[in-house]
């Protein structure tokens, strides 16, 4: 008889806990449902916790992201990963949040005498818009690759470099050229110009590079900028995971087309590997493959992304 009463009490305690923690009833409502007093429900809930029937786990989003970051750093052998909590996995939202995190990271990182080189695109434009002024001396800002569009599509190349220069109180160096030209000989001729060569050399000398990846989709800034022939686009659609500094790579980080690569104006991807900080700022469903390829290729040693992208990257095999 005593055992039956104990079992009945235990069942009521479990019912009370389920109603309170899983179905969000308040204690007065539960008391009415179970036919007991409200103080009894309060005792049931406390006893359920004390005896281990209810276990409460509090997950702080930043602590969770810290663990994600450590796993990303270990998997891809990075110096640093910054994982940002975004409320929804939507491109514009992701860009705004990781842009802010990247702006904060660069603000904390930049010191006197640094040379900062940056590419372009909508993600880095969000970063540039959110940069805070920092009073540092002898900092230089330089554009990493050509960004003049052949269409009405805005690459934001000028705006980004201008805003970076403004934030760090320096006059920036621009590359007033397209990302790609029609023939390797044209590129060689352009890059032989003394002034262009000096700017490209400054990009090579930079110790901090800020890059993003583009998706190989028709709505990407690089493709909408109208640089490519139909045969170029066939190669990109068939092989590319994404682009860095306007150079298309596959899932393993290998250049997709040497012919396209030879027509691209700006820093070579191998040079990114030698930077003190090569910072990749990218996230979102369309960018996952490109980010994965960039990390596998070893072109960057710092990643700033969102928590959804980070989880996808961890699920992928090397």
C-alpha cells in the first residue's frame, strides 16, 4: 500500500514537471489539473530537480560559439576563428552580423605600421560600413585586386577601400582596373605599368589581408559584373566552389582554370598564404562550398563566419 502511494506521488511529481517545464503551464494551473495545492506543486518541482528527474542545462550562445570556433581552428589549422550568432540563415542578415564582427576584429588587431590589403564585395562593404575610427600611425590601405565593373553592378571596390582608409586615417591605394581582362597579354601589359606595379607590390607586402569568397552563381557580384564569356561561365559552373580575389577554386582549393587565372588582375592566392593575418570574412548557404575550398587550400588563417556555416564546415570531411 505504501509502495502504491509512493508510485502515485512520483507519477504526480513527473506530471507536474512535464506540465511546468515542457508545456509551460504555471504552478496554479498545474495544481488545478492534478487536484493538489499550489505549494505541493512547488515542492514537487524542487524535489524533481533535487532527485535528478529534471536536469536543467543552460547554453550561452557565445560559449557555444567558442567551442565551435575551437573545433574549426583545430580542423582547418587556423590561427583564429570568430563565430557569430545570427538570428536567421539569410544572406543579408549574415553579411551584416559577420561584417560587424570583422570590423571589431580588425579594429582590435591593427597596429602602427601595418599594411592592410582588402578585396571587395557586398560582405566586405558591410564590414567597411561598420569600421570604427582608430588612431594609428603609418598604416597603409591598399586594394588587392581589380574591381571596376563592365556593367551597372556595383562591386563596392572604391567604397570599401575608401572607408578602410578613412577609419585608419590614411590615404588608400586603389587599383582602378577590372578584375579580369580578355587576354593574358593585356594583363601583362597593364601590370608592367610602373604605377600599377607599385600598388600590386604593396598588396604583396601587406601583413593583413581581408578577403571574402563569392559564390559561382548567376546573381554573384563577379558574374553580374559581366567579365566572362559563355565558355568562361561553362567552366565556372562545372568546376567552381567559389572565388577568392576573383580567382575561382574548387572544393579542394585548386584553381579551376589556369587560363582564367592568367587573365585576373591582383594578388595571387599563393601570396595570401604568407600573410601574418589572412582574414576570410564569409558566411551563408551559398558561400559554404567556397569557404570550405578556401580553408582546404590554406589561403587564409583567420575565419569570421556565422554559427550555421561553422556547423556545416565541421560536418564536411577533409
